[in-house]
């Protein structure tokens, strides 16, 4: 765990301070925005949020050893305090100062977009490792520093956590860090204080409208990554999907030169001769008067975009096209992304993390394309998330599947039956049933499947839990499938 040793006055140099009280020469050893995790010597940031107001926990933070506070109103507590207009918006910069600006000491790549972030960050990690780098990764599957996994709860952690992780990476000799940058993170300032060398945009389709309210707000949040591509480290680059409708707007706001990739439009990295098979994708990339064959072992047209984005990044940062292509060819797959479960059964079972209308449509279409028999799709939608995507997901799943089992995802504090009902309003012209218990739903699909069929289980991918209310229960789609297949007498584990 990184420890700091800086005076408060040094830490606040880069931010606008409205007022202060107490001795600002106090030495800060670390930083926290959660009173429950304060360590002696910490600077505690009082964040007014939607559920709680951090100012209310400042007393507890001081009892736990906080030696100074960042506040929006001065509090009657006997520790030095710094008052700012918005604590949320300055924490990133403060945390960067506390942990010695780690992003300035490594190459930092940010990946944003609705779908494909986890996948592309893993491809970039692999490309870095192939070139002998020590690589750090932060994203939905947690963080990984030079191969060591560190669990995490968010796609993009809060800014203090981000700075701590980057600082650990620097300490461990990492020279390339790649992170997923969610729209929540951009809007809540979680990556303020990060100096990115490259920004990669995947695509923009519907999700998170509970938080962003409109697609325009959602795009505005995403665009901050590209508008923020300035700083000391040069050169910087924006790598954008030229086939996405948001391309023009992102080019307009990008502070760094743009490199485009795509299949349909005229772009800098153009995929041609695309072949999609059950084993993955193969295509040629035409770029700068060169041609490079790419093979990547995840099926689906969308996989071409993910591989292209990673390839464009690798070539632009100076790696040889051939070696980047080799790295992509060596990747076996990303956990929970179009992951096959094989127990010797005569039908396919695919577990995938599609949890948006676009993601689900893509995987359903991909599975459909290589299924000789019927496509049985099992999925649900998360509670306390964008409700408007539920009927749309019902609709796209129905369109491509032969049989639909609508079930629960993570209901969180919502009624699981109500979520299922909302999904079913979009479902028509396909045989479907609703089974609230996800384990039962998966078992049912396994019982129904005949040789040549495919079962697609979407929405939870790598997740190893299910959330009911605020309780987290162990649950892993892949394990549940194995259990069901064992029950049917299949036992040969060949994956
Ligand atoms: C919309 C959103 O992201 N909200 C996050 C935000 O909430 P908030 O600002 O309203 O804060 P709050 O919960 O009211 O708490 C206010 C402050 O009081 C503090 N507190 C609270 C209680 C206490 O005892 N002591 C204490 O100090 C909290 O630490 C916080 O600093 O800050 C909280 C503290 O870090 C987060 O827990 C909360 O994440 C919520 C729970 C969440 O589910 N976020 C998801 C949607 C999210 O971030 N997802 C993205 C996108 C994934 C994707 O791309 O699909 C992600 O990056 O994972
Ligand atoms: N480029 C893409 N375009 C559309 N769908 C994609 C793309 N890449 C992946 N998908 C689909 O979206 C799912 C999630 O992919 P991935 O985890 O890479 O996205 P993400 O952007 O990291 O998601 P999250 O927002 O949850 O972090 C995959 O399981 C697949 O079904
Ligand atoms: N990062 C996404 C993941 C959704 C995954 C799905 N299983 C759910 O719980 O809704 C989110 O927080 O919206
Ligand atoms: Mg992700």
C-alpha cells in the first residue's frame, strides 16, 4: 500500500481554495473519501453524495486518525481544513498530488465506450507483455499489476483508489498502464489527476440512462476523456471508431490528433476481407499503405472492432504490426466474454457479459450464425440500472433466438418479477418462458438442448455473484452450467 509524506500546503497547490483553517503544514500520509476506511495520517475528503453526505462522517474520520479535511463548508472540528467549491471535482487532483502524480511516470491508456472496454484493455495488456513491458490493468475484472490480480468493485474505481493503484504500479516497475474509463467515472471526476497518453473509443449505444438521462449527456461524459488529452507527456493520441455515429463529435472535441479505425467508412485502420467463424475472426487491416493479416479467437463481427482498436494503438505507439498481430493471435479469450463451457455435451454453451441492447443483439446474431439447430437464450437485466433498456433487450433477444428464457440478473433492490415483466413487454414472436431463479433457468436450458443447439447465457459473464437487495450471494453462470451438465451425465472437462 503506497504511503505519502507531503504537507497539506503542497498538496493543495494545484486547486482553487476558497478558505482554510488550521495549520496547513500538517503532514499527510494518505487520503480517503470513506470514513470507514480512514487510516491514521489521512486527508479525509467530505463528499456530498446522493445517499450520504461525507461531511456527516468527518467526526468519525478524525476519530480514526484523519489529520486534515477537504470540505465544502468548514466544520467545528479541531483539524486543519481546506474549503473548495466541489470536493468531488478536486479529489482526483489532490489524490494525484498525495501519491506523487504516478500517471506522469508511466504510459497511460484509457478506453471508453459502451461495449468492448474490458476486452480491449486485455488485448492491450497482452500486446504490452508481448513487447517485454511490465503492464498494469484497471477495469471491470479488477486490477492486475504485472500479473498479480487485485479484486475491485468498479469498472473505474474512485480517484483515490486509481491514484493508489497507479502509484503501486510505478513502485513495481510498470511502464504501461491501461484502464477502462466508464462514463460514471468521467462524470464523477474519478480520473481527474490522470494524465493519459492515449484515449480509445469503442462505441456509443444505449446504457446507463438512469444516470445520464439522455444519450447526449452520456456522450458528453465519454467525450471528456478525449477533450482532456493534454499535458506534459507527448505525443498523445485519440483512437476512435470511425463507423460510430459519435465519431464526428469526438473528433471535434479531441485535444489530441485522431486516428480512426473501422470496417465501413474511410478510416486510417481499415478492416477488409473479414471472415467470422465459430473459432473467431480473421481479417486484413489496411493502414499507411500496409496490409496485415489479423486473427483473433473470439467470434463476432464486434470482435473485429476490438482487435482493430488494439492493433491501431500498438502500431501508432511504435510496435511492429507483425508482433502486434502475433500478440492478438495468442489471446485465448477474456473471461466471461463469449466463453464456451465444454463438458463433452453435443451442444454449445456460451456465457457472455452482454448487458446492453447492442451487446445482446451482437452476441445473439453471432451465436445464431454458427448454430445449426436452435438458439436458446437465457438472460435477465440488472436492477437499479437503466430500466428503458429492458424491453429493448427483450426485443433483440427474441428476434435472433428460437427459445427465450427470461430470468434474473442482479435484481438489487428491485422486485425480480417486475424486471422480468418489463423485459417481456419487448418480447414477441418467439416461444418464451420466465423462470425467476437463474439456476433453474440455466438447468431448464440444459435439459431442453439437443445436438447442434446453442445455449447463450447472457448478462453476467465473469461475475461470481448475484445481488439480491444489498446481499451478495455466490453465483457463477459457468459453474452452474457445469453442475447442470454433470447432472445430465456429461463429465469430460475439455476446457
Ligand atoms: C452513480 C455512482 O457511481 N455513485 C457512486 C458515488 O455515489 P455518491 O457520490 O452518491 O456518494 P454516496 O454514496 O452518497 O456517499 C457520499 C460520500 O460519503 C462517504 N461515506 C458514506 C458512508 C459512511 O459511513 N462514510 C462515508 O465516508 C462515501 O464514501 C462518499 O464519499 O460514490 C460512492 C462512493 O464511492 C459510490 O459507492 C457510488 O457508486 C454506486 C454505488 C454505483 O453503483 N456505481 C456504479 C453505477 C458505477 O460506478 N458504475 C460504473 C459504470 C460501469 C459500466 O461501465 O457499465 C463503474 O465505473 O463501475
Ligand atoms: N465492440 C463491441 N461492440 C458491441 N458489443 C461488444 C463489443 N465488444 C464486446 N461486446 C459485447 O459486450 C459485452 C461486454 O464486453 P466488455 O466487457 O468488453 O465491455 P465493457 O465496455 O467493458 O462493459 P462494462 O461497461 O460493463 O465495463 C461482451 O460480452 C459482448 O457481448
Ligand atoms: N457495469 C455494468 C454491468 C452490468 C452487469 C449486469 N450483470 C448488471 O448487474 O446489471 C453496470 O454496472 O451497469
Ligand atoms: Mg468493462
